[in-house]
C-alpha cells in the first residue's frame, strides 16, 4: 500500500508496510553528468509535484559484478538515499545512516541484505542507506579534479538528512553513521573530516578502518592509478573537460583495467589523503580529539578472506594473499625477521588442522586489512578520552567453518532469510542464531540511541582500553575476551612501528 505525506522538500509517496514505511530512491543531489561529472555534488533541496519514492534509484557505475548479482540498473544518476521508518509521525527517533562496502568499486545500498525495514521496526529507529560515486567516478586523484568525490557525496547525503529527516520521524541531533568494509573505512575518514563535523553523533565501523597506506604513501598509489587511467583513455592527465565529455563506457572500461592490475596490491581508486577533504595526519586528528565527543563501536570478523575466493580460481586466494601481503609489508619496511616472527606466531597459535588448510593466510589477511587497522583506530580514538567499544564477530557458517567478510551484515539488519546471500554465508535459522541476531540488533540500536551498546542478550560490554583490549566475541554464546591473540598483535605492532617510522606519519 502507498502512503503520501508532506515533507520539507515537498510531497512524497512511499510504501506502507504493517509496522514501517519505505521511502526509496530519493535524490539528495543532482545527477553528476555532463559539466557536473567529476565535480562536487550539487544538493537538491526541494522538488515540484509529488516525488515517487516507491522504488529504488539506480546504483553507481561499477566495473565488476558483485556476488550474488545486484538486480539494479547502473547509472551516473545515482546520488540517492533510502529511508526506512517506523512512522513519519513527528516523533524524534535515533537515525542510523548506513554506508555500503565494496572496496569503493562495487555494491549498493539498495540490495536486499541491507533492507532497513526489519532494523527500523526492531529498534524503533530510522534507517537511511545511501548511494555514492565509486571507482574512477568517485575517487580519481588528479590535479584540477576535486578529490574524494565519493566522500563528498556522503557528506552531502548527511547534510540532506540533517535538513529533512525530522519529516520522516527521525532526530537530526541523534545520528549514527555505520558502514561495512569500504563503508566502515568511509566512516573512519568522516570522523576526521572537517566538512562532516556536526553531521553525526556516533559511529559504527564493521570490518574497515584506515588502511596502512593511509599512513605511508597513500597519494602515490592514487597517482599511479590515475596515470594509467588517463593513458588508457589517451587523454592528458587532469583534462577535466575531456573527461566530462568522454563516453561513459570508455571510462568504465579504463577503470576496470586499472583496478584489475592493482587488485590485492595498491589501491587505484580509493580515498586519497589530499590535505583538504581528508586532513594530512588522520591519526593525529583522532588523537588530538577531533572526534572526542563521538562514541565509536568498531570490530571485525574472525576470518574475512574466504568470501573473496568466489572471485578467483580455487586455491588461488591464499597464494595471492601470501605473496601480495608479504610483498607489501617488505616494500613498506618490514624486515625478514619481523615477517618470519609474524608467520611463526600464527603457526604457534592456530591448530594443526588449520595450518594444514593454510588458514594462517586467512588470519593474515583478516589482520592486515581489518583487525590491526581497527585496533590502531580504536587506540587512537581512545587516547582522546573518547568512548570506544570493540567486537569480533565469530559465528561461522557451517559450509565453510568461518565467519567471513560481510557475514555480520545479515545479523545487523535482521535479513538472514534473504536470498541475497552467498551460499558460504548461509546459516540455519535456529533459535540460537536468531537470538544472536536480535542481540546484535539490540546492541547497534542501543548504541545509536545512547552511545552505549549494552542491552539484553549480551554480557556486560565495557569500553575498550589499550591495556586490557577488551573485545566482545559475538557468537552463539557471546563472551568478553581480554587481549585476544595478543602475541600476533604484538608481532604486527613491531612491523607497524617500523613501517610508520620509515614512511612518516599521516
């Protein structure tokens, strides 16, 4: 059934469900095409007539297909958001704005697994999911082209929420941003961006934080990808006018070729530390209290890697991890002794069966991309006296015996029964599994409401501190763990300290 209401921007028609309402595909900025391509977003404040918000808008252009496939049109006219509310009734509810992942290259906020209706109903919150530019369209780094356009899109969406969410039953003074993977990395950057200050009051980061390159030579990676991109297009570097008139398909093809060459190594189209949109020293910004008033909930999954195997030939994933990550660490300054010590710690800590399956490389990947960056961010944020909570999602899917990347998303959104799930992540919908999902949804929505995730279904969850490193293990029997896998963490910290000292702080 449809419902029409009058909001600040104008009349809008959405979908009425028994216990919540959907308003889908609302443009928060003009289509970034023609002269607006590779330009900052131009916000939309109002519309004429009645806005049809009964179906999703297109998702952003992406050079790769996701798994499972996303049944949405792709278009440059992608700057939209979706709102899921218990009711547009004037009540001021907490607002949760979700930023999707996908390596800043793929994915969408409008796929079934991140459908916000169940979470909105369960927690009496307003859920917003946003689309933003990705790949070359959102993160090309070249002189004469505004940097980090995808992050600027996210800020524009948050500004739209500030102006308009009260019309949908949400409180603009109680906004939580949360994201997964690249979405969590986006949240990390938003924490230190001056343009995002005041647009949110809490932050949740699921399997994502500042990557190591953010404190080494982040610009160089972006510039390398940019040069290849312009070479493939046979255009002078930074020729904005030529890019604005280039065929859409040519841009997407060049993006795919550049990103494909840099998979599992350098990041071609990724947020760049530009000194304007993102400050030069992100950790210093956190440590100096830039986000000291913002409670943070951050964590990772136990074995993130196996999900990425669906994009590769069987057996290739762990080999790529071994050579790409160890090669990267050497390039960034790790000594042979440090790398040998690190691998030795994995082999000492893991079971013989896991070693036989080469699962140390699953954990190496999880740590390099997720656990150690999350730890660094948590400790920098905690140093400013800000409240921080740390978790590890550890419930394995039976088919693969691992809590893989993205898997926690289904528990957070209450969408475990969706068809939008890879076979490896499917879990039986037992009473215990559903109770874990409810406990996680309670923690996330309680945190959005008060900055404190404690609630029914979980043990008492104290804030994270560098000494104890208390981590809540999210499994069928949730429990608090002190200093998990600390010998491995210490081996990583030796590498990180040398890496940062050699390359300088950013």
